[in-house]
């Protein structure tokens, strides 16, 4: 009988590993460093070692483990093939095949990290089967969940909401090489960029002129305290993000938008502001789409990754393993 | 045994009716007028009469008909309920229920017309399971086909590509009440609007100054002949549309975009121009998305509508009917 499964979230600094029961409850979690030397060739063997050591230490027979769900910070193609992953030093890497060769009795599923987080949040709230998650961190990530499953798209690029073109007039480059991507305005970096420009171009007084280091957090806090310049920065970011999400609704018309990532720690003040602009730009039929804050924080990745295993009934049956 | 099915496309002027074999081949088609008097209450009874008369005339036993696929120019909710349809005079109308009450032995499926057209084109080309179709007519319609099926969304608004917000600076209103929708630039009406403005604001010579009535067709033809002003109008429309489709790809990342509607009669000159701008704005992973011209013309609706019946295996089995 299957009694557990692993959910693993590979980040640029650490690999988060979670062991779950088959109902999706997190039983144990820990981290190992992400060894990026030699083009990240040790990352997957390190994970194998960590999983094996854990199973040995806790006397978990391999036949009771339903499998391993893994997520990575890059696009994932059909068959669990990662299509380059600059953060990890990887070129095109058949992650599923490599892991299943090292651990022949454990089925492996692979997803993009933002997609896995979206799946984790969807399962956690358990209210909607069709959601779009936006992760506002250093960049802007996204995940599209349709009928309870990750939608990856033809080239693994579905849910790349950070690269929705929002401003054809932009002169500065996005990390992706294009100009005018959503990420340049609605990420933590984007918010700092807008604030920096506004502080430079206006003589307006602002508490932001006194902070030792301008961060998205300091802008959000100043806005909460009513600082006019900070408020205008948050309004600009939310206007652009709300408009981008109105575009998203014209495509997949989800039940709910889930807002996550570091910037979302600003709470309902942020989601309310995004929703205000969303309603302004949305097609009338989609104006009541629900806006929610993400709830899983740093566990979203491992929780979503394991769901790829737990949602496949065949992997939970006694026969395979 | 099921040997046929009906595909019916309800438009504002005529209702197109097609009778198909179960392989999806169109055997016969005809039109009846759309009677919009008394809030369109005769439209569905007229369709019932037409279907019954056809079956009687051709000796088609009801037990050989797999069902009726119907499309309407409005949003369709779960359960075949049409959520208002201004063009037909309908309020919220349970089309599936009404039709199945009038024709108890024929299962009915209902879709939005642009969605049905997208499904028809997908089945016709038979190359991709995941496509986004854009219909450039009086307005801009759209349909999203994922895993070979229409994606309708939470409020029936998936694929409403014409209302993607593309220009927050726009001062004129779209038919939907918002300002700056894609439809205001990339529809036949939008192209005429851009051309009219450009003719008014510039002193530039153009063959368009001599046409008796400015139409999207005359703009396209002038552009083909190299008229500089007409070329600039087409470039503007394709720039805005290519950018909107780059947004679409960041959400669902389809295998292909299919361009249809009256404006698409301009042919490869149009799709090439849209694709040129799409590639400029698209996220790198999605730059190779295929662009295709629609091929079914006015039959796309009936061909897609019938597919809703023919793709349900249970409806084709001998037992139900």
C-alpha cells in the first residue's frame, strides 16, 4: 500500500524536500543546498541521496512511496524534460528520466516551480478547479490550473505571466530581453524601479527618501502609512497588473486569481488595489472573478509538486511500485 | 446505430443548419431566417421545425441521429444556458433544456459561436489539439481549444479576445463599454476607424482618399498595392493584434493561432504581418507558435457545433437515443 510521497522544490540556493502522506499532509520537511558547480550536475544525485537517506532513517519501504514530484525554476516540456534552467546551470535536461534511472522504483513527475505553486495553492484552498496564480517576487511568475491540473502549453510557456507585454513604449530591457514586460513593473524589482524613478523625477516629499535601502517592502509600508508618493507607486503597479490580469481573463476566464510571492505579504491592501484596476479593465462577464492571497508561503512548491503524484490514481494503487 | 448529427449556427440574420455523417462530413446544409420578433422567442421552435421537416423529408429515423450541436452569438454557461444574447433579443435562456424538451430524443450541446468556429477549424486541420482562433469581423471574436475541446471559463468569457485591454490611453468607447479593447483596432470596424483618423490627420496622398466607401477590404487592397498610408494602417492593426496574441501565449501557450473572419480574406499578407509583431512581443519560448488562416469560412460554426456531439463517444453508441 502506498502511504507517502515526496514533494521537492529545486531553487537557485536550496532544494526544499517534503515528505507527505497520501492525503497530501506534510509530515516532514528539510532543505539541502543547491550545488550549482559543474553546470549543476550534482543537484539530482544529491536529491537521490537525500531521499534514500530519509527513507532508510525512517524505515520507509520503497513500495510504500507513491513517487516524487519535483519542480524547477524553468520551463518543463512533455516527458519531464527541462528546457534549460539558467539558475541551476542546466541545459536541456531530461529530469524525469534521470531521476527514474537513479531510483527505478519511484515514478517521477516534473513541473515548473510557479506552476507547482499554483497547483499547491489550488489544492490547499480546495474551492476552485480553475485558478491563475501570480507570484510577485524578484520577478513575476505565474501558473495556470485548469480542471485541477497544471496547464503547461505547447512550449512549456503557459503561465509565463511576467512576460505579458504591457508597455510598448518601454525603453529599458526585461531580464528576458524584451521591453515592457509585466515583470518590469509588478515585481519587487519593478516596484523599486518605479519608486526610484518617481523619487528622482519629482521633488515631492516622501518617507522613502529617508529609508536606508529602497525595497518593495519599504514602498508597501510607506503606502500603508499614507505616503503619497509610495501610494502612487503601488497604484501604478496594481494598475498595470490589474490590466494584465484582465487580459488573462479574456483568455481562460478563471474562477479565481491567487496572488503570492514576497510582495503579497502586503496583504489585502495589495489584492484590493489589484482587483480595483482589474474590474476597471475586465470584460463585463468576468468582473466577479475572486481575488485571493496565497496561503502556503514557501511550502507552495513542495505541496504542489507532491500533488502531481497524489492526483494520479494509478500511482497510489498497490500494484505499481 | 447513429449515422448522423446536426450542426446549427444561430446568427443575427440567418440560422445555418448542417446535417453531417458521424465522421463529421457535411452532407447537406441550408439556412432559415432568424426571427428576432418577440425577443427571439420563435428562433428555437423554428429550428425544431426545420430539423423535423428535414428528417421526415429524408426518411431519417430519430434513433439514427446522435444529437444537435448549436452555437449562438453570446456567452454560454454550464448546462447550455445562454447568458443574454442582445443580437437575438434573448435574456438568460436555457437553450439546451428548451431544445431537449421540444425534441426529447435528441441530445443538445450549446456553445458560443466563436468557440464553435475554433473547434471546427481545429478538427478540420486536424494537426493540433491546442489552438486559439481569432475572428476578425465586425468585431473581434475568439475561441480557445485545449486538449481538443472548447474552453469556456468560469463565466463563459474565455476566448473573448476582442476585449483584451490593449490601450489604456484610448478615449473612444468599445461596444462593450470599456475603452481600449483589441476590437477597437483589429476588427474591420477598427481598421476603418484607424484609416479614417489617419486620413483626417495627415495630408498624405493615398488611394483611400478616392474610394467611394472606406472599408477594411479597401484598406487591405490598397496596402497590397503598396499605398503607404494603407500599409501604415495595416501595420498598426497587426502590431496591436500581434502584441495581444503574445499576451495570449503567456497564458495558454497554444500550438497554433488560427486567423479567421472577413478581414482574414486578405490572406498570408495579413497573417505574416501579425506574426511579425507577435514574434517581436512574444516570450522567447513561444516564438515558434504556428500562424494559420482559417479554412472553413462560413461553415466553421456548423462544423464546430456538430463536433460537440460527435466528440462525445456515448452519444454515438447504439444504446442512447
